[in-house]
C-alpha cells in the first residue's frame, strides 16, 4: 500500500516509510510521476473543479468546452489518418466499444443502401439472427485486451483471467511470433517465424466459420511477456486485413503516449495504410479510441453509456500532452531507453546463465529469467534493493517507468539488477 503524500516523481513510498524507485508505474499508467506539479495545478483549476462537481453525461449534455477539450487533449496527437475520437472509461472499455463499432460497420456495409428491417429489430431482442449476427474479432495468442466479455475473449494470457467466464467460442485466435534473441544472430529464423504466423493468420481469415469483422493486435504484447515482432510482420498483417476486408484495431493501451520512444508504438511500422482504429488508455490518464469517420454509428445511442469517459480525465490528458511537448519527454524516453537497454546488455553478458533476451523500444524494456520461480524471486530481490517492478508472461521482468525517468534513475535500476543477479 502506498503513502501518496510522500511519494514524488519516480519514487513511491509505502506505509512503512520504505522508498522505492518505481519502474512499474501503477501498471504502466503514470506518465509524469507521483504528485506531478503540472497535474496538481490542473486539478485546482476552476474548469477541473466544475467538471468534478458536475460530472456530465457527455453523450447527451456535454459541457460547452467539450469539443475544444477533445481537440486540445486528443486530436492534436491523433494517429495518422484517424480524424475522430471516442472517449471511454478504461482500456477494456475502449476495446469493447471499438469492437461494437467494428460490428456495426460490418453490418452496415453488408446491408448497403438498405436499412435495418423489422425482422432485424425484433430478432435482436431475442438474441437471435439476423438482428444478432454471428460475427467475430480475431486476436493473437499471448495478447491482452481487457477483462470484460468481448475483450476477455480476445485475451490469451493467464488462465486465471478467463476461468469461469463465458466466451465467444467462435472467435478465432492466431499465433504471434516468438522471436529469438539477440535479433541480429537469429534473422533467418525470426523471418521464418513471422512468415509462418502470417500464413496461419491468413488461413484463419479464409477458413473462419464466423465472419471476422476486425482483428486486434498490440504493438508489443505486454501482459503476455513483452513479445515483439518486426515492422515487416505488422505490414504483412495490415495487407492481409485489407485483402480480406477486415478492420485493423491496434491496441495501444500500454504502448501509447510515449513509452516506446514514439508517441504511438505503431508509428514505427510505416504501414501502407493507417490502422482503422487505435485504442488508448494508461499513460494518457484517459481512455478511448481514434477512428476513421466511416466508423461513426449511423444513429445516436448505439455506442453509448452515461458518461462516455470523463471530462476530468480529458483535462488531465491535455496537461500530460502539454508536459510531453514542452519538456520534450519523447526524446527523453528514447535517449534514456537506449542507454538503459545498452547497459542491460552488459549485465546480460555478465550473467548469461541467468539473464537473457534483453529487448524493447524506448523505456518499454524487458528481459528473461530461466524459470517463472526464478523470475518471481528476482522481482522480490529487486524490491528488497529499493526497486519496484513487475513480471509479465512466464519468465519476463518488465520496465514500465514514467516518461520523466532519466539516466540517473536508470543507474539506480541497473545497479539493483546487477546486485540482484549476483545474489542469484
């Protein structure tokens, strides 16, 4: 448990008074560190107080400045080609409502100029066809997209997430590349692995018994073990979605807003055409998704809930964006990340039987231990040395620091990793 009154910047303090360098960052969600002065100032503004006291139902009765807030907070950094934004409550909500938009768009294309029929309206109330069609979202082994019903069906990390919860059993999932490290020594093998995964994905697209409306993928599979793929793989995936008329959803809940050294992780792919939807949350301190205009619902109240996000979170996101731009935090992430990764490679070379597969972009970094048990013990040792971090996948230790994480903080982390390795 955290003593938020004493925590500051990159450091978190527990209730016993112990101070830790926090590179876990509230599960990758604190962009500016604890007790950010910029966010404290924003929280005391009349605009913020007004939104806190009078939380509006944004889909029915938005405040007068809502459109400008959307422009200032989100549209200023909208991914290329995506000119609309839908705000939501959390990462899972972002993906769930994106799935709904994909299904509605799919059915609208299928109907063409025709309108929904009376049979469509009556049958959907019985959860029956044609109003409730059989449609699917395609996902990848090792992916994590949330813990609600649709997002949980597309999540394939821990069994504990999914146990006892009904799933959409006809939704297909496909293998995600498992690359070997170091990359420069396994180029041919990794190329073959990515080609295999693309071939399987296309087979599943062609042979799916339930029509696939959209595919969802993370730039880096985060909860699943910091699994990476090359830009070529994602380019191939985009080409397949275009070929088979499937929407491409990029889940940037963890990778978005700077931690990879780009504002959006998928910017590194150089796609032939932009994704159709990009979802976000975490470091934006707000949630939602960007999309093309065609994905707007054809009538109101179809993708809807009372609050549709929260203007307070949008105001926080606006402050985060200002700090990123005014303090050049993306550059800081790129430089600090390159330094940290290089030093981790040195530790990897020093303890080759313990630490392996150092990988990542920006400060979105990870490395592996031989077993789950050794990984868990290593994380515990790091905590005893004053560094708070976490694991992911079966054997990985991950870094998810703030955007204000600098070389001096990296040195504290690296020293702890070296000492922990010597103890194991």
